[in-house]
C-alpha cells in the first residue's frame, strides 16, 4: 500500500458538534423552501457565471435536461444551415417578462450583443466570439450567422436572456437592474435584504409548467460551518454542505442526503502576470509531482470525488493517457535540482540566491478549499518548496502569486476549456498562454465530428500537461442535505462548478406537509 504523507493539519480539523445546536428540531417544511446560499452583490448572468439563482429567474433560448443534453427553452425549435453556418431559432410566443412586457427576438439580440461587446468585459464573451451577425427576422424568430462552426453553440444558448426595454443604455456592469432583476423564469424577485436573504415567489404566468413551491428563499450563509449548524437547527430546507458536515445527517429520517457527481475540480492556479513565474515557470512540474492528491481527497472531502489530472477528466473527450503527475516527491526534487536549485540552510530550495516558494491565496468562507490549500502547502514544504497560505479579504487576480481555483462543466468539452485556457479569453485569470493549446482548442470547437474532436482534445490535454497552467488536485462531488419533505430532486444529474445545477427541474419539486 502506498504510504501517504501524514497531513497533520487535516488531522486537527474539527467536525462540528451539531447536537448542541438544536439537534432535535424538525426541518423547515411548508410552501416555502429555504436554501443556504452564498452571498450575491448582483444577479448578472450575462457578465458572471455560476449563479445558482439565475435559472430560477431567467431562461435561455435552450436549456439542459437531467442528462445535461440540450433541450428547448425560450426557443421551441431551431434550424441549422451548414452552408451559411447559421442557426435560426423559432421562439415561444406569449412569453412575458415579470413586469408584464412581451419577450421578443430583440431581447435575444440585445443580450448576446451586450455579452460580445468588449466594453462590457463579460467573462462569457469567448462563447460567442464567432458570431458574425444576429438578425431579428420577426418578433419570434432570430438568426445567428457564425464565422466558423462552434460545436458548443447550442449549449451556450442556455445563456439567460435579459430584457432590452429595461437595460438598453444601461451600464451592463453597474446597472441597478442587477439588484432588482426581472426575467422570464419560473420565479420572480419579491425582495432582497442585502447580505441576509433573497426572496423569490413563483411566476404564475410562466410560459411552461408553473412551479409547485410558492416561495424560495436564498438565505445568505457564506460560511460552510454555519450552513451545517442551521440545517441541523431546522432553519433550512436544502443546503450544499461539506462531506464532513453532511455525514452528521446520515441515518436521520427527517433528512435526505444527495451525494451527487460533479465535473467540479480544484487546483492551484499559477498567476503568470506575476513576475515570479516568469523566472520559475519551469519549476511548476515539481509542484505537480509534490502533491499527494489522493491523500488530500480522502482527508478533506472523505473520498467524495477523484484525484484530478485534467480539466476534461469527467468528459467524453478525456485523454486517459496524459501525464498525471502522480505523487512522487523524489521526482519533484529531481526537477528542482535539474533546474539548478540547491537546498538552502532553512530547508527550502534556492535558485540564484532566491528561495523557491510562493503564497497560495484562498477565497474567504470556503473551508474545503482552505483545507486543500493547507494540505498542499504542507506537502510542498516537505519537498523543499516554501508554500504558505493566505485568505485575502479580496482576490487580487493581477497581483497574487497563486490561487486555489475551481472550475468545471458537465456540458460540451469547449465549456470551461476554451475561455479558461485560451490566450486572452474572458475566464483566463492566470494569464496563461500556449500556442498549441490555443490551436487544439480551436480545432476542437470548430468540428462536429467526434473523431476529430477527440483527437484535438487529446492533443490539448497533452500540451497543457507539458506546460501546466494549474496543478490539478481533485474533483469534488456535491453533498446536498435536504428536508425529507422536499421531493423532486434529480439525484443522478452531473452538476457543475460549485455543485450548480440541482435546480434544473425546480418546477417539479414539492414540499410534503
């Protein structure tokens, strides 16, 4: 059996004593669902990603079902003309915005053009960079002509459509609309108590099946531990908990635990905008070899996931033969020494008189990421790399040295690869640039042939492994705990980043009394 490095810090992580916090209380039930949510400063699906609330308030032209396949949304059907590379969407009629105004094709054009406008700085812009022309044929027909094929285009048309009549001429980053949003979705905003709760009520005029649950409250609880305490106290109906906290609800009839697979990975993002990596980029493979992924997976999330080596590991186009950087401390030291590093008096390698090491930043409130970062830093120190961890009050994407990043998509392989690793793309927060990576990602998105795409993505993963943008750590599956009165959750759906996606069929959910 492989001997793992003893994770001293992780052994000291405490599991909450929940029984003292209302352990005999019953979960909240009734016509209201109370969901433990992270905080929102705005609800802006065009500019931002991963807002779980978006799917309740808005619709896209397309949607995803429980198997993550593309299905109709605001568009009841569509045509594709290969000669002109044009998608024509035929829209549902009699759809209304929450304020009663009619939804039209002009809203679609307005939304996508706003995302494409570089002045707006949308991280979603790379998804639509091959759109050459948007034509509003009539109120219920809109056409998109592309400059080149994009195999993921229908996936990207799940993008929430925004109302032109309320946003035209507004600042798409700062408009007050994004703190009082109006959509076409199954729920509409009732109130927003900043930092406390966002209350939604069902849209009685929804163009599809009206929801069963009358009210959904997104209760703002940024801290993972606090979510568990409030779930135990009966103050919540549904919460995404850490696996350790979810274990405390096992065997209790009043709760149901949903252990759901995700495509959500964690890794160390190296900030190539920081001069340190201009000088030490060749040492990143040593960092990759020094991380005991399996030990971190088991200690931090109790094995709920998989050791990671690729951003496409849970995709049909994964390349299983790519370099995995399996845990090998000796190899890590060899890489350092071959690059001219020598062991210093303090037990850390030095190069040209400078100590080898970096600060790993972690976003506040995410205990799982913090535990992973602390464990990885401890392992790196053991091989002579002085890695320390900080939790800044605000993420400094340009100035920080490294960040415990999370990404992942259960949809087309283009999603969260092209815009994350492509040079200058909207979600490439590392400043990473590799000509071969760019080439293979473009080849993959421009073909609908699975054979061509598989080869291109295999080459992409090989190029990325040879010149790592991240040190991948693990995929983290999602542990949701719900009141047993809550019915309708689809447990087999593969979720995305942050476990987002559980609400895909929310209109079918119900709460038993």
